[in-house]
C-alpha cells in the first residue's frame, strides 16, 4: 500500500471541483467566525454588559431555528441551485 492520505483528504486531493468548493466553504466559515468575534467585541465595548453579548449569541442561534421551517417551505418552491447561489450572495 502506498502512503496515501485516508478518507476526506484523499477526496480533497483527487477531486479538483470538490477541492475548490471545500476551500471556498472553509474560507467562508473562517470569515463568518471572525466577524462574529468582531461583533461580540464591539457589543461588549459599546455596551459594557455581558448580557448584551449573551443576547447577541442567543438571537444568532434562535433566529435560524425559528425561521427554518418557514424558509424551508418557501425555498422548496424554487430551483435549489438558484436558492443556494442567492443565499451565498
């Protein structure tokens, strides 16, 4: 047996389209995470209250959960590729 990477790493190395999508999603996730940290620091600095930061995190978690069923029913009526591109933009 060769010294091949296992599982996902082999898929990333062997499949260029998958590698491009995986890289783009990784960069997007990193940007989302850094923007959340910046927003938390801004809220903490401008209000001086930990409660404001906690509410920011709660709203960030509960808003998608509450709106998920509604948005899922709406997006099922459109072409999935168009919905994905629109959401990413």
